[in-house]
C-alpha cells in the first residue's frame, strides 16, 4: 500500500491530535456520575463550541482527501473507530439505565446511527443548512425525558 | 456539454475534486479546454452541474420507488438494496467531494443546499407515509425530524463504506428492518 505523503501525514496527525482533545472531553462527559439524559444534553450543548473550534470541518476535509489516497484510510478509520467505541460505551450505559436491553437496541447498533447523524448535522451546519435539526434534537430530548420518567 | 459533464463525473469518482483542472477536464472529455469556460464559466460550475445532473438521476429512481403503491417496508428494503448500486455508480463519492470543496467556497453552498433540500423533501414525504401507515403520529418524531436522521445516517454509512469502514452497519440495518417488520405485524 502506498505510504501517505508528508503533507497527508501532517494532515492525519493534526486530525488525530484534534480528535484526541475532543474525545478526552467527551469521555469525561460520559464518564460523569449523572443520568444519561444530562450527559446527552451536555454533549449536544458542545455543538456550537465544536463548530467554533473547526473540528467538524477538519474531519470531512481529511476524509475527502483519504477517499483518493488508500494508504491513509487505516488512520482515518482508526479515528472513526475511536468515536464508535466511545459512543458504544456511552449508549450501553443508557440502555442499562433505561432498561432497553430487550428492545433490540444494542449499543453496537445505535453507535453508528448516533455518530453519523451527529457528524452529518455538524457538516450541514458548516454548509449553512439546519432543516429538521431543531425538531430532531428536540424529539430525542423529549424521548429521553419520557424514559427518565418511566 | 454532455461530454464535459460525463468527464467531470468520471474524474470526481476516479480522482476527487481537489486537483481537477480545465485541461484535465478537456482531455477527459476529448474537447478543447477553452470550451469549459465557454459552456460553464468555471470548473466549479461544471462540477456543480455534474453533481446536480447525477442527483437528478438518483432522485428520479427514488421518487419512482417511493411513489409505488406498496407497504413502506418494501420500499425501505428496496432503498437499502440500492446501497451497493449507488456505491458502484460513484454518486456518494461525487457528493462527498463537492461538499468538502464547498466548505472552503461559500459561493458553492447554495447549490449544495438545493441538492440537500431535494433529498430532504423526498425523504420527508416517504417517511410521512411510514408515520401514517404505522400510526406513529404521537411518537414525537415528525417526518421532518426523521428525514434529517435517516438522511444523515444513510449518507454517513455510504461515506464510511467508501473509506472501507463498516462497523455496526449490518447490525443497524438489520435492527431497523426488524423494527419495521414488528410494526407491520401490528
């Protein structure tokens, strides 16, 4: 497999370092001794901060570069995998807390759904789009609230 | 014009948007490079028109599929069955390439937004049918909210597949299919 060129290597390293910082923050959020709904709200509350830091722009930018450079894919896939594992663990706690074990919602199934909608919403925001975002986030929040009160 | 749009599509799929030049487009189309600016004004305009044309083809297929007189679950399964076809056609790559380009070119965003809006409206209408068919009006999730969710996860899964990553995809799609089946049985 073709090794990454020096500029590509720098881009990947920058993305990995950026990811490390954001994942550290998310890990601390989801590890807190608090109900899942609170952690979810804290995570959603980071949207504006993340948009301001540029992380949601850096990620698809490097992803697009990787689409044409197969030698870089393992590294970007490791970034995706780190996020997936973080979300899987956080969602496992939610499933336990809400007693959803028998619903068919496993953390491994929910993690790609949550990760992709979150990443997609951020990308759309960068492109100036927000159709349906508020409705979706509000519906999820209401759903979590309904489980908390069950 | 068609030769240039075809060439742009092929180059976007094969090499990405980053380094596409007027001369490269002309060589791929077998035309004089001056014609790119004559017909399109700029390379960006040609790339945008290539995405819009491609989107039109895929949307037409989806509209016909969702417009059929059939239960929603059948339409959903047909839509999921298109994943491999879409990956092979290069559409997800062309869209991802243009979106990445537009992040640094604000003047392209309005056109990307229009592509996005076309998809969102199609999905909203399709999901409205599902909401009515399964009696989900009181679920708290409107067709507009679900369209945002479904579109992002579907687009995201395709991007991940392009990267060679598919962790959790089969499990998620199977879980959605089972959930739809359970709604059908009620």
